[in-house]
């Protein structure tokens, strides 16, 4: 069970590294424009905001990886960062796009349930 739990936590961390790359480096590139449904003009105006958001996603990933590297001693760290991901995902789903509920919050909820079992 610990292996499956760690895989799910690692998946959430990987997703947030992916979000970091999308938001910090690809926001105004063709792939980023298509992913977020932005125009070049909108992406240019919001690029700095997206980079800031990407940085925060990187911090979430770093916290989860830190918790994983500590093994069982990192359980509380993992719980904290998964909770942060869930809150961010729920807020994003309520304010930006319902897709965020499934892309960000749902994997973190599954991982948190597995950690707490």
C-alpha cells in the first residue's frame, strides 16, 4: 500500500512540475496558448501572473518531494502540501475552470486518502 500511496503523491508532484513548466515557460508559446485557450495578446498581458502561479506550483511539488524523501517522517509534510493542493484545486475550479477539479484537486484527494489510510 505504501508504494501505491507514494506513486500517487509522486504523480501529484509531477503534475505540479508540469504546471510550473506550462505557466512559467510555455504560457505564451503555441503549446501553452492551446492548453489554456489563450490568445497571444492575452498571454502577453498575463505572462507575469502566470509565471508567479507557476512558481507556486513548483513550491507545492517541492514540498511533496521533500515529504517523500523523508519517508515515514515526512507524512505530515505530505498531508500539509496535499491539503494545499486540494484547496488550490477547489478554488481554481470555483473561480477559473471546472477542469481544475479533475486535473489538480482529484489526484490530490486520492493521494491524501491513501496517505491517511
